[in-house]
C-alpha cells in the first residue's frame, strides 16, 4: 500500500498510526520551535513538552520522512566508533562517558516503546559478521574491553561455525554477538513517538518546510505560509538540511544509502537464513546490514553513493550485495527498494551543539542514529530546561569541516571511499 508523502518502502507499506497533521498557516507562538520530524526532532519535542514547554514541530514533508523512517532499524551498543577507538583518541574517561550515554540511549528507546505502547517490533540481539579473518583479534579485544572496563558482559566472540548457526552465509569468518543490542521497525517508532508528542501537547505541522529563521529574541521561523516566533529553535534536519544553515552543512556529508525488502519468504525459509531474529551487519567499512521482518522478509541494506541522485535501478543495485552474502536467494523477488540520506561527520561522531544561545542543533550520527538521535534530542531538551551538563559533554568531541566545504566534499569523499572499499576487499 502506498502512503501519500512517504517513499515506496516496506516501512511505509507496513506503517502503523500514520496521522495527517496540518500545514502551518498564519502566525503561531511557542517556547520552542523544533525543525525536523525525525528521531532528533521528535525526541527533543517530546522531552521538552514533558518539561512543560509549549512546542511547535515543523516538518518539511511527513513525520519520519527522512532517515528515521527509512533506516536499517539496527540499534547498536556504544557509538559509531567502538570503545577501543574512543579510548585511543579521547582517553578512558570520555570514552566511558559516551558508552554510558549510549547505554542510556538504548534504555530510553525501550522505555519509550513500553511507556507509549509503540508497536514497532522491537527485538533483541545483534551480530557483527567478520568479513575478514583479520577482524577476529579486534572482536576479542573489544569483547574483553567491554567486559572488563565497561561492565558489559553481553558481548562475545563466535567461531565460524557458531556464526554460521545464526546466519546462513559462508562469507563470515566469525562473529561478534551483542545480546543487548536491538532492532525495530523505525518508521513505526517515529510514528509512535509523534503520537506521544501530540498527547504531550506538541503541535506538529507537516508539509511545512522552514525557509529561514533568525536567532533573535524571539526567533522568527518562516515557512511558505506561516511564521512561528519562539524563544528557542532546535534544528533537527540532519542529512536533509540542504542549504538551510551553511554553518552546519560544512561539518556533515549527506550520503545516500539503500535498502531492499524481499518478498515474504515463509517462516521456515526465513528462519533458515537467520536462526534467531537478531539484526546483523558485517565488518566492512561500507557496511551490509540485514534482519528479518515480522512477516518473514529479508530487509537488506547495502551500497551507497556520493552524489545527489539515486542509482537508476535501486533494486538491482542492492540485490547484488544481498546475493554476495546469500546466493541462495537468487530466485527471490524484491518487493521494495528505497534509499535515504545518512549524515556522516569526518570522524563519524555526532555533532551536537549550539549556534547561538537560543539555537540548538544535532546531526551527523554517521549511520548510528536511532539511539543517538533520540538521546541527542533528550540532552538538548535538558539544556533548554537549564541543565546543560550532559549536553556540554558533546562539545568535547572535535567535529571538523569537510575538506573543501560543501563544494568539494563529494570528490574528496569519493576518493576516501575508494580507499576504504579497497581495504574492505583486501581486509
Ligand atoms: C538507509 C539508511 C539506513 C540506516 N540504518 C541505520 C541503522 O540501522 N541504525 C542506526 O542507528 N541508524 C541508521 N541510519 C541512520 C539513522 O536513520 C539516522 O541517523 C537518524 O534517523 C537521524 O534522525 P534525524 O531525526 O536526525 O534525521 P532525519 O530522520 O533525517 O530527519 C530530518 C527531518 O528534517 C526534515 N527537514 C529537512 N529540512 C527541513 C526544513 N527546512 N524544514 C522542516 N523540516 C525539514 C526532513 O524532511 C526530515 O524528516 C540509517 C540511515 C539510512 C538513510
């Protein structure tokens, strides 16, 4: 079923609780205006409303239209960069702080799903398939570090055979299993959070693209047909920001990433691919990620491009990555194919901060945004509420401009990714 305003994805076809919000017309007033209706914006809006702020959320398209409603649905532990890398670059204390943030972020999602009764097929468990033998040492070191220094006993290293017993691909040399990571239907999470936000009093407007804003007091936010004046702005457009604020655009690279959903495979065939309903991604830099849906399809993400447009035939583009792992699916047809924008930063760490005393933003979760975006929205709400101690910790992460700014970041990225895809092949 096609849902107006959403891409033709498996998620849109199985969406629960799509609600038509009005378009902003005329003048409105609020304490806070949130721009963007993905996880960052929804979380900020909901947490702010719960603190008693009056909140308006403006979404250019529909709730969850961006990455939040299109993504792989995998909720990994920690940050996009693992604790070994974090320790090496920032030392143990900051690494531990960000690990604890990420643990809270996972718990926050579970809490919201339970509290608001959100039907989003939340499942436990995630496996990293080691595409090259050389990653076994890394996996052992990481599991050991998590157990010994992060009080996290839920990660373990699997042999090749143990990995094969969980996922029927011969491409993995072993695995890193995290039984407390998770996965879910991301659009249904977004729609459930929007419902919770409405119930908490947030006024949501769809098809209300912000064209400009000021950081004056009050801030003036304009769309084609309306104006909001607000004490604070939360800018939550992430990879869909375009030219709305050039100060942020230079620190983030929008990359297109693609997914497919197979036809329903039937329970037996689906379970023969992935024995338990864990989410899986491999250890490649340009990652393949996949999981089963509750109607026994394989949802598979793989491949990206570094320009504005999508490949002409997204189904075939992604299918070749799927068949590299699962040649046994050659006879299976693909029902849905779609893409979305992942916002990456130079060092793959989140960019959360303030551009002016009343202008907050969060972006650049680098493919690890389900939990991090929800958490970023929460700490921004805390900061607007007067407690900025956790928000300020994000300022300790150096987020640099992409070399060449918005003009030359794409050619630079293409070169960089060629290097990494060669590394992926060579191991
Ligand atoms: C294909 C794909 C797979 C991914 N897989 C995973 C995964 O498995 N696990 C994971 O953790 N992360 C994954 N991610 C990343 C994750 O989806 C994002 O990090 C996260 O959803 C970002 O949420 P957000 O709210 O910041 O941004 P978005 O969800 O992109 O929301 C931004 C919103 O802002 C709106 N907007 C833009 N400009 C304006 C404007 N001028 N006025 C009003 N509204 C505006 C857009 O319409 C959009 O709805 C994936 C992303 C993609 C694209």
